[in-house]
């Protein structure tokens, strides 16, 4: 048995209210609705009972009479049939409500454990509203992915697994250098806790717990593996788009005014300030220690023009942006530099600067990813020392426990 029980690093002094609220809502619905109805007998006069029996009869194994089904049927089974998401009878309300219903205690416990471990970091990166919208959105995508494979089935799907798989997809892309604390129980050989790379643990979840069962079960399993895979892919897509956009709309950053400089000619084919016109001026301003002039020119440029700056120039300008109170603009500039100079041997200072910015912003988890990248990109002695010094400020499990 392999059971994740924690992850590291985690945000400091951050309370993931949305994540805790989602966990509380799932538990509350289970205690108030699912559990009581599970012990309640079915009313034979309930018109929904006949519809339920007609629906499941064709899928019963050979030799299993409906009488045996009735003997084990509870009021919760009919409740799930009514409010779970049925591909052949889709309802928008069911699409969302089904996320908060579970098939039993173990189903609930497993889902909430994963949400508790991975959700706080994702909420911290996306923000509270962004996290809530993404959780529900990836849950919807996961359910629709399940419906694509289920065809005209009336068998309902319930559970938060699809939405939580979306959270895992986000975590996979956003926190590749994190570690997960895993309890390993292989009696009588191994009984211990290990720290494993997050991507190894999540990859195991995706492949062994979902992709392989899809091919082995041949559709006979009650577990909605298609929803898990769809949710995970949806999370990956959201994370990829968010990382490309910097998790903010460019227009919301007051530094990037996107106006043309009145004294600089523009390229006739694009209408943008030509690279040859701004690059020498920025370099001259930096050499003359005139940061205001350099930043004034920088603020007029678009993403394509920013890519012409070297990694060293990006770091220098980012440092000056931070001193001017534009940390968000500095992060955007550094991320553009990484995207356009991915093969450059001089990226260690860029990763270091991003790590230091995230650390000062109270985002140790994001900082941890960048600082490790800085150490992996052949840094000079000063850069390596600064990266290690910053790493010491992050609370990371140091060894196996």
C-alpha cells in the first residue's frame, strides 16, 4: 500500500479557506445526507424505485435477480440516482451537485485526503476565487469527459474525484520540484515513510490508478476513470495557460502601458517600436546608471520585443523594476526571458531572481521550484551561494521520517 500523507514545501502563514471549505462541505453533505439515507429503507411506493430498477436491470450480472438488489437497496441509492450526473439525462444542477456526493466513507476519505494534501498550494498560487472557479470548472470538464465514454448510460456518477484530479493536474505542472510524504506498507518487508518527488507520485496515480484500469476493466468498473483522466488533463491545461499568462491579465499591470514612444519610429509592418530602435537606448541607459530612462523605454514594449533582451539584461532590469515597486512586471519580464532563452547557459541568475521575488512575496513553494532550477543550471559560486541561502529560509522536510 502506498498512501500520500503530506507534501513539502507549503505556503507560510497562509490559511486555505476555500480548500478547507470544500472539504467541510463534502464532509457535511456526507454526514447530513449520505450517511442517514444509507441506513434508511426504500419506500416501495416511491415512483423513482421502478425507474431505478428498470435502469439497472440490463446491467445486472446473469443470474442476479432484482429481489436481491431490493434487499440491499437504500434510500441513498435512489437519492444518488436522482441527483447524480446521468449522461443520458444531463442536468446542470446535477453536474455540480454530484461533485459533493460520495459512494461511501472510503470514497470520501480518499478524496478529502488528496484535496487536503495538494489543494492548499494550488489555492495559494491561483488565489481564492481563481481556485474555487478552477476546482468547479475542472470538475465539470471531468464529468463531461466521463459522459463522452458513457454514451447514453443512465448510471449516475458521483464524487469529487474529477475536480480533485484537476487540482492534481495543476499541482503536477506548477510544483514539479515538491516532495510528497508517502507511507509505504508492504508487510512484512517495508513499513516506513518516504519523501518522493511529487511528479513521481502523481504520475503513479495517473498511470497505475487510472490509465491501466481503463484498459483492464473494459468498462466493467464502477469507478469513473474517464472523469479522473479528464480532470487531470483539464488541470494541466489551466496550469499551462496560467503560467504562460503569468496568472494575471497584462492590462491589469500598470507598468505595461502598451503605448508607443512618441520619439521612436515604429516598424511599418507591425506598428510596433522596432527592436533596433529601443535596444541600444536601454543598454545605454543601464550603462549610464539611468534606471528611470531604461524603465520608461521598457514600459512601451510588447512580449516579442522583450524577448530580444539577454538573460543578464532581464535580471538587471527586473532588479530595477523591483526597486521601483513593480514586482509583478519583473516576474513577467523574467518569465518571458525563460521562454525565449530556454537553451541559454546563463539562466541560473534568472531562476534565482524569480525565486527571491517569490520568497519575498510569501510564496515559498513557488520559490522552491525556481531556486532548485537555479542550482541545476550551472550557477557561478555567488549565484549558487545565494540560492542555497534562500533555500534555508524554506521549511522543507530534510530527510526521511
